C-alpha cells in the first residue's frame, strides 16, 4: 500500500510537465545540434519529440511526458508516454527524448495506438550527467560528454532510433523499456508547430 501511495505522489509531481509550443522547437534544435542525432533529421521519415519527461521512483516508479509527432517535418499529432517500473530504483530525473522513424511503416506502428517499447529497446544518452546511461540488456547504448558531442552506438532498431538528453535530477535507473505511447491525430484547428 505504501508503494502505491508513493507512485501516486511521483505521478502527481510530474503532472505539471506540460510543454509549451516553443519548448518543442527548442528540443528539436537541441537534438539537431547534438552530434550524429542531428543527421537523423535528414534521413528519418518522421519523429516524435518529448521536451520533458519526468521520472521518479522509490521501489515502484513512473514516468510521464507529452510530445508531438512529425511526418516528413510536418506536425501530424500529439502523443504521450507513460512508464511504470518495479525494482531497485531511487530518485527522480527529467529528460528530453526523441524517437526517429526510419520509414512509413515504423511511423504507422507508433501512431497505430498503444505502441510500447519492449525490454530490448535502448536509447543513446546524449548527456552523461544524471545517471544518463539509457540502455537495456541485449542492446547497445552509450553516453557522451556533452549535448553537442553525441556518438551513436547503435542504429535503427526495428525501424526506430531513440535519443535522450538528461535535463536534471539523479536516479539510479534510466531505461526506456516498457514505455507505452498513445497518439492523437491533429485536428484542422490544432496549431502547427515549426518544422
């Protein structure tokens, strides 16, 4: 029961993590300038960007963030990410994340409803701070010394490549396995974001 209360508290503290329109562009610009992750913008079919994902835990943890999805550089809808984790973990952190889609098939898989990264999924951490090793067993991942010096350890995996930039905090555990995504297509009245 205590762990459920802690999880509820962690998720409540993450509720204010709402990104403004210019936060999306700033995050995209940061990933464009971050070493090899910038090259993915030229070849990827699309991408999903999350300016801030908050993550915290004490035995049981959770993460949450809102994002936008782009196809060939054009905004097509909104998405959100939720993650629940169980196991040895302590602390909290915030980070930005981008998921590149190699082709139309990968984008459709992500936007098709209820997409989830499995345990084999990994991310390349662009900032070494805040315990930013972001990988899971069986897949390669790495961290670099600074925001503008990303080295890509892996490439696309099942049509997707994921990068993270630590923004702050300290947490023992930092993986993307188990992240669940939801997607809602943009309506004609939804404001378009910069490419």
